């Protein structure tokens, strides 16, 4: 295995990867994974969105399916400047809005799903993409070792944070699948010197950039890594010009795709200020590297952590310390094996406890970082492993300094970093494989059972919180809609004013044909909307985070001046309180 040759041994050739030993078993497992993902679907998800961002993607796909990029916005008489528009749409022209214009290619991909079965059809696309990401990860793993293919397939398909997003329409699974295709194709072109692989790798790279903002970072990092390694860095061997050209092609594709994305946005919207700005992904006022790293990589809870439990942190720390102990010496396994048992118990406790969000990637996928720490020096001789490590490290660094300070907000497992999982997980599995090879069969089986149980427990936790969020928001949406429809009369449409800061108004994205919805988180703005509505609406439904006592003290005087009051007993609708306002005595 000579580092300086242009045709190096890569552990496994692409031909062996797709035709080699164990391939039939691999595809049997891929088929089983597809069945499992489809069987889980009706248990987890339904017609109500789980994450607020799903609203703009769904609304835009629906608009395009109906023949227009634009849709009418609600209650323009009360909100003439579109300041309180419920979807937080990116483009507003008069009474029309384009809900999502940042990457117009993504809603186009969702249109067939919407035409097929509405939100269910779009979820199906996401599930297929999750399966695709798992398959690509398995094939990439087979490029390192054919024994790792099936393990990587299941690790991504049913053991990673991507499982959470497989049952949403946010697009992380599609981005991961496309990046997996790109990496697989580029690595195949380099290894086999068959550049026809670029015929599918480069189009996949284009779509990766045009669908996900982080796609520009990961594709650009991959191109830069290929060029650096082909220049003989750090070994200072002779240049490998074919690889340099491939790296330049990948990097150029990222830039051209970025420019094309911007151009298409301007053509469709007529706007020049809505674009995929790499300094807005971000490096703007909302950027904060330290906070972003904590939120999206290490935080074992969501928000302030007031109701946090110790189980996810205990699981990840136990595995991490065990890996460090094994790294220092594998001849004294008692401590790390005990820590592994502790991680198993805490992981199962997490799965069986009350569902909670975990925002940190290394906590939601506790086997990832320990596996990377177990990589041996000899593993770096594999060009695929070296390519994964360097490009992923560069991508992680650039993402940390560019994503929002709050990370991905209501996320599971660092969602902006999940695009890298199809290439990072196989290398992590290689580290665990190195460790297992040092043990006798009983200890090896024990470690495998522990790792499998922990991975399954975290996936169950992800699916449970996904379902819990669905149930909560379904109940919230149904209660508010029922109250609003009862207030309707022949003179005006029902009006809902959402006064929360969590994007709750987006949960009514597919109900705006029945009710008008506006949002104003600041109490003065909410009171202003109530004042405006009192001139043309007989009753108004208000969703507020404030309890009846606080609501009365804050809004009571203003309502009294209008001759209005709360005319029905307030109710708690799970994530907020519901108030029906109208003329006093009505």
C-alpha cells in the first residue's frame, strides 16, 4: 500500500463494493430496512407537522402543485405590511406571499409527493431518502471493508438522528442521501480511475447545494480535501493531477450550484435580497460558534434543561470514557466494560422515560465520537478514511462558525451536521471494529449487544419524541381550529391571533382556507392586532403563552377600552392558553 501511487489500494475497490462478497446479504438487509421504515411510519407520524419549518416547505410545494409560486396571505386588511404573516414567508408582494424562496429546488422535489398524497406523500419522499442515505452509507462502508456495509446500513437507517427527520419534511435525509451519492461517486472515480462516476456524483453535488444551505459547506470541503490530499499533503509526495482535477471539479460544482440557486431564486421571485448567503448560514448577528457547538453537538437536552434527565449525558459520557480507557490499554477491560453496561442502562432508561428532545449530535448518537477515537494510525492509510476525516473535520469547523447561535432550535441531534453522517458513521464503525478484533468471542458479543441496544434505545427515543410532538401539535391545532370555527359568522372569516414566540402560527399552514391567522409575539403588537380586529370582526381567538391571571393583567385594560373582554372560559391547549375575545356581554 504505497501512498504516492495514483492507483492505490483503497481497502476495497468500487467493483468489489458493488459486486463483492456479502453483497446479496447487504441488499436483503436493505430491503428489510425499507420494510421497517414503512411499518414504523403510521405509528410515528400523521397529517400534522412536527417542526414549524415543515410549514413553509409544504405550503410552497402546494402552491407549485396548484400552478403558482405565490399564495394569498391572510387578513391583509389587518396586516397591510405583512409584518404579522403566520408562515414568516420570505417574499411578500402586496397580498401575495412566497412562503419559501431560499432553495426553490427543494419544494419542487416535494411537489410529486404533494400531488400523490399531500403531506403523507412528502413524508414518503423523506423516508425514501432516509433509506437512500443508509444504502449509500453502507456502500461507502464497503469501500473501507465489506464487513462494515450492513452495519453502516442499519446504523444510519435505524440507529442515527436521521431517523427523527425521516418522518418530517425538513429535507435533512434528502441532503444526506445526495451527499452520500456525491462522496461515493467521487471516491469511486478516484479509486478506479473511471471518471464516468462523476456523471452522477456531480449532479448529486449540485442538488445537495441547491437543497440544503450546509450543502455548500460539505461539498466545498470535500473538493478542497481531495485537492489537498492529491497535492501530497501532508506526505509531500508528488502531485496526482487526475485527483486534483476531480477536486477542482467538485469545488467548482459547489460554487456553480450556489450561483445557479441564487439565479433561480431571483428569476422566480424577482428579488435580489433573498439568496443562499454563506455568511448568513451564517456568520451574521445570529452566529455564535461556542454556543452553536454546545447546542448542536454536546447539549444533552433542549432549551434551558429545567426538566432534563441525566440518562442521555450518562450514556454518552460512559461510552466516551470507555473508548478512552480502551485506547490507552485494551488489556484491562473491566472498567470500560462496566462503563458500557452503565451506558446501556442509562440508554434504556432514556428510551423508556418521558420523551424529550436532545439537541447535541454526540449525545443523540453516543457511539459516534468514541468510535472515531478508536481509529488506529494504520486506518489513515486508507484514502477513503483519510478523505472522510479531513473533509468532515473541515465541514464541522465551518458549520460551527456559521450556523445559528441556538443551533437548529427544536432539533434532534444537531440537524445541520447530519448531512455528514453517511460518511462519518462508517469510519466510526471501523474504530469499533478495530476494538472488537482484540477481544475473545464472549467479550466481543457483550460489546456488540451493548452498542446495538444503546443505538436502538436512542432511535426509540427519537421516534417517541417525534410522535409526542405530533400528538401535542395535533391537539393544539384541533382545539384552536374548533374554537375559531365556532366564532365564524356570515360577515367575516374566523380570526386567530397567535401570540407565542415558537412559530406556532405555522401549524395552521394548511388551514388558511378556513381561518385567518396572524402572529405577534410582542404583547403591544398583539394588542394592536386585537384593536384592529375589533373594527371588523365580531370575535377573535387568541393563543397566548400567558396564564389567565397574567393575560388579564396585561391585556385587560386595553380590552376594556375597546369594550371587549374574554367571553369564554380560557383553556389550556397544551403549548399555550386559548382565549376567545369579543364585545363585553356577548
